């Protein structure tokens, strides 16, 4: 079943109201006559392109304990949920995303580029560091935009005992590469056996071939893009007809994401080595 196939759905009043309020708030703000250049990008209303960090006191990360031996790290994984910064990397034409086929647990299959964050890092700083470590690319942090946050729970992990599994909270960023960057990609062979630029529509419609988190990420990216289009349309003082068209596109993308089979609070699957089989929670 495709991630966007769905039976008729009934949306709650709260969901519809929230969508309409987002549109109304954007229109009211951008039509109020404020100059575009008078606002910092991270001060726009409803901005979701970064995760704010609040630092209390003079925090200094202890780099001596950044990497733990497997035994100690395994004990930490038994007790803690780790923070990850992952990236959905987009091709220069905006139509495909780069996925890496991982060699190791907890996800030995196609997945995001990324990894855990270190103490004191912002999510974008961690994502940029992971980009350099895993792809050999140095990117400016400002190019990384946050569009989603997910919770992952895994049955297995690399550290013993492997069947204790692990749990993550992941911030998902989007980054569009240049042609030169695409030609410079060099994956870490210890972690990845291959990578591909796959059409995002193929991932959405790939059924059980791809992890549902990847399908949800593409749907959420489409919503994020349409929201940005809507805000840009209103901000440019476009006509009401153009604003209405952009608003419709945003709502359609949002409803497609909400109504998809991968949009549940908790979705359980089992990976058999080639496909993801749904299981009841």
C-alpha cells in the first residue's frame, strides 16, 4: 500500500482550524507592511527552520568523554534516549533525495545521512559535522533547515548486548546540494555500502520497500515547501488569487501528509531484510 493511499478520512475540527490559522497568521503578518529586510530570518512567525538552543551558565563540553568504550556506551543506551541530527539531502534539481545504505545497526538499510549530536552543539552544528564525517562535505550551517522531529525506537544496536536496542530523538534537516558537491560526495565505507539519489515520489509510493520514516519525511518536506511558498507569496504582496492558490497547495500537502498510512503517533514495523512489514503496536 502506498504511503499516500488512504480510505476516506475525517479530520478533526482542531486540525482544520490549525491549518487555517497558520494561513491566516502568515497573511496577517506579511501584509502588515513590515519590510522584509527588517526581520532576521529566524524571527519570522511560526519559523520552524531551526531548533532554539538555550545555554545556561558557562557550559564547556568535556571532549575527553565524547566517545565511550562499547561497554559504557551500551550501558548509556540502556538508560538514555540519544539526540541525533539527520539530513534529508536533496539533489540540485530538487526532485530526488540522497539515501545511504548503511552497513550497521540500528538501521542496516537505506536511511538518512547523519548521526548523534554532541553536548553543546546546536542541531545544525551537529548536522554539519555529520555531513563532513559521513560525506566528506563542508557546508555552512545556515544552509541546513529543520523541517521535522521524529522519535525512533530500534530492536537492535551495534553495541553489546545487541538485542537491548536503542532509542533516538532525531531532528531532520533539509539541504540541497550543488552539482559540485554531488561530484564530491565520498561516503564513509565503514558505515555505508552504497548511496543513491532516489526520486522522492518513488519513496512515497515505494510501499514496504522503504522505512516509513523516510516516507513520512518526504511528505513532511512537501508540506514545509508549500508553507514556505505560501509565506513568500503573501510577503511579495501577490494578489489574493495567487495567495489563495498557494494556500490551497499548502493545505493539500498537509492533508496528504495527515491522511497517509505513515502518519500515526506510533507505527511499528518489522524489517525482514528486504521489506518493512507493519505490526500492531
